[in-house]
C-alpha cells in the first residue's frame, strides 16, 4: 500500500537525496563511457523501491478511469507530482482506444456494400496508419525538472485539451456503434444470400452512407486527439537543449532496442533461475533487475519482471497489460538519476509524430471528398 509520502514530490526528492548521500552515484555514466547501461548495483534499500513506486501510477479498473482521475488531480497540482504521470497514463489510454477503434472500423467496413468498398478501404488505410505509425513515445522526467522548465502549466492546459477531444471522441464512437447495431438489426448480416427489393436496397444504401459519415467523424476526431498529443510531445522535446537538462534519450533508446531484441529473439526464456533473496521483498527484486541490466542479461530481466508482477500484482513492477520493456526503462532511468533532478528521456520508434499526423489528415480529406460526392448537399 503506497503512502501519501511516497507520492509527494517533496518526499521523493528527500528519498533520492538520502540515497545518493548514503550510497553515492548509482550508475550515471562518465561522458566517455560507451556502455550506456547501469554499471553499479546498489545495495538493497527502501529508497530505490520507494522512488520507483512514486513514479508508477496507481492501478485502476480501466484506462479511461485512470485518465479521468489523473485529470482531476492535475487541476490542483502545484509541484508536478501528478503531472509527471501524464505521459504514461495517456499512452495506456490511447493504446486501449486504438483497439476499440480498430474493432468498430473493421465491423463497419464489413457491413458496407460493393458501392462503398473503395471508401471502406480508405478507412482501413487510416486505421493502418493510426495503429502502426502513431505509437506514443515514452517520456521520462522528474517532477522537479517539469516545474523548473515551466512545463507544469503547459501540461495542465494540454490535459484539459486532450480531455475535451476525448469526450467528443466518445460521443462520436457511441453514435457510430449505435448506428451500426441498428443497421445490422434492420438489414441483417451481409453474408445472407437473401436479395432485398429495390426500396429496401435503397434504404440500406442510405444507411451505409450514414454509417460512413459517422465513421469519418470518428476517425477525424481521433486524429484531432492524436495531433493534440503530438503538440505536447513536441513542447516537451524542446527542453532537451536547455543547459540545466541532461538528455538521456539516446542511451534509453539503445536500452529499449536491446530489450525489444531480447523480447523477440530466440534467447528469450521463461525458466530463469533466481535466488530466494530476489523474491524476499521489492527492494531485493529491484536490485536483481538492475544487476541483470548491468550484465546485459536482458532476457532474464524481462522474464523477472513478469515473475515479480505475479508475486506483487499491480505494484511497482506494473500490471500484466503493460509491456515489461517499459517497466525496465522506467527502472533504469530512475536508478541512474537518483538524487540528480534535471534528467529527461523521450524514447520511441519516432519522436517526430508529424509524418503520421500528416498522412492521417491526407486520408481523412480523401474520405471527406468521397463522402461529399456521394452525399446530397447539406447533409455532411
């Protein structure tokens, strides 16, 4: 059970300072060191576990519930203790939204008749870009850096803007889902071989066109939500050049690449042998993970994260729905920056999200033009 002290930025800083003074540097690299991974394994200590817990959002029943609670906390945030969760919480929400978005898009396109299949393919193209090229980058920073660089108010405004887009998206999603459900009830399954009379076929064509209109609005609204998050990431990315900020994006990106390679490689294994001490408590478990990162045994670290999640569910090692790679990136970042605020890392397949945003806008404009040609005036 996490205490309020752990979640307080002041106590987090106190923990980190005490740890740094007691045990010294914990893995920050010399400028000329080519190996970017943690080089020192700290002794078991409640400080490291407490700080890691402070940066792991509380688990909720759903991603949207977690986001709404986060928005409410942000309104009264004065020290960055809530704002620092923004990127992690939104990323999980957006991933969940993409899954549901994919489901309704495929269901709608399958219902469309031959006359609208070309438009249906455009919706699928939009979906492909959204799911493959619009991954949210991992953003790691501490509350002190967030406040000192003037990002707190920016984040508050951005969170409210994202929430506004989210509310509108949910309304359009419900409208599209309800229309699709009514169409299926009225006209039946497309796989049926029954031939409809001319009047029924005309009504079905109009219903399909209305479904396309609603699906277009849904796609466009998700694009607006994604663009709003792109702007926020772009603003955060600009502080990397400030003198007081240590940019750790390159070394964390290298670590992410190694972890993902181990995750998909043939050397991944589930039968990692661990000492009993590693299972004693979360502090020794964290130490064991750091040691595996230090020795570059990435497969073992990934497997251990899964095992520790089973032993301590929804605790500092995250939940089963989260990628183990993300948990290890967070752990490495916190371990290397204990007692040293002013560090930032933006990690992802592409930190520049503008190409995906531009491509989505291009496809949406094509769909809108196709709808304009197929829809009577003043109905789009």
